[in-house]
C-alpha cells in the first residue's frame, strides 16, 4: 500500500495549497534556459511568496525540477523550498532524473508520499506520468491501479489529482504533441469516481483552466520561462514567472489564483527556437 502523508491543517474550512512547477534548475547557479537564469528566477519567486505572507498548509512541486539531471540541481530546489515552512510533496516531470531526485529530496526530508490526507475532508493523489527520455507522458497500469486503490480507500474524501503532463489539449499544437498519451485511460478511471473534480498539472509553462468532461483541469506557469498560449509552433511568451495558490473548501469546491513576478528581469531570449 502506498504510504500516506497526513497533513494537519490550520482550518477545516479552507485548506491552502501552493503549487510550484517547472523550475528547470541546473547544477550551476549561473546557467540559463532560453535566456533565463532559472536559479535566480526560482529564488525570486520564493521571495515573492514569502513577501505575500500567505499561510500555506502544503506545497506541491509538479515536476521538471531539474534540467540537467544533476544532484546539485535538486539540492538547489530543496535549499530553496526549505525557506517556506509548509511540508512539500512532489512528482517527476519529463526532464527529471528520478534516481537523483528521489535520493536528494529524501535526504532533505521532503516526503516521497504520493497520497496525502488533508484534514478530514480532502486528499491529494500524485501520479507519475514520466516516460523517461521522452517529452510526452503516459500513465502505467501500476499508476492507474494506484489511483484506483487510493480512491477506493477513501471514497468519502474530495480529491485533487496531480500529474505533470496535461491530459487535455491546451490549444498549443507543438505542446500538445507532448501531452498525456493515454488520457482516455485516466478518464475511464475517473469516470467511476465523481469525487475527483479537480486535476492540476505543470509541463506547459502557462496558465490553463479548462473543463475536462466535467472536471476542472488547471496548469500553472513555470518559475522560469513561459510558453505563449494558442501557438502552432514553439513560441516563448514575455510574461513573468509564476506560481499558484489553491484553496480547498470543505464543501468540495476549489478557489484558485495565479500570481506572477512583475518587471522584465527574467525576460527570455525571444529569438530562441526550441530547447
């Protein structure tokens, strides 16, 4: 049975989640992705979050934490996230190297749990959609079975489902080639469990909020480079790095808001044609 993480919450009426995603950190603090220093943009996001002074019950890191597979990149992530007081859980993205990721995050005391109970009414389930060496995602039979076991174990709980890859077309043709390939299998499982009304992703480096067969599907800006919505070919956006808060309410509803850094400090190289 997958290990459970039980997180006490400050208020049963409103549970606050902070999502950080797609940090794309390198071993070196001065390295850049498409012209953006990912170490500095990550720390600028963390500083902005601290300045907001929000009480957060849990941090979720939804993949692509490292760009270069290095242990030091994951150390950069853990040292940064330690500046925030809430516990953190994580899942891998297509750029992550799980042998290094698992070891470094565990050494830092970041829970490997993929099933989180929040207070008395909510649970979060985190799925691994990584296909190592490929940009697209797929959920293995094991992951789908894990999802179903978790939902059967606590059928009375409202559920927020997390994965890296988006299961529904974003409207960006080039990005949608790298979506969740077997989204229909996930949809078939979720059709049996109406308590899953919200799905949260990373991967696409942009804000998304769509209806997916009666569920709310959300994606969140990266802490570094952003991709322009509704583009056929690879296109960088000039908006700032971001993060998301989600408030889980006791009646099963969810309120959410995305924030971004202001200013032009992390403006990417707009002439880049891929990475």
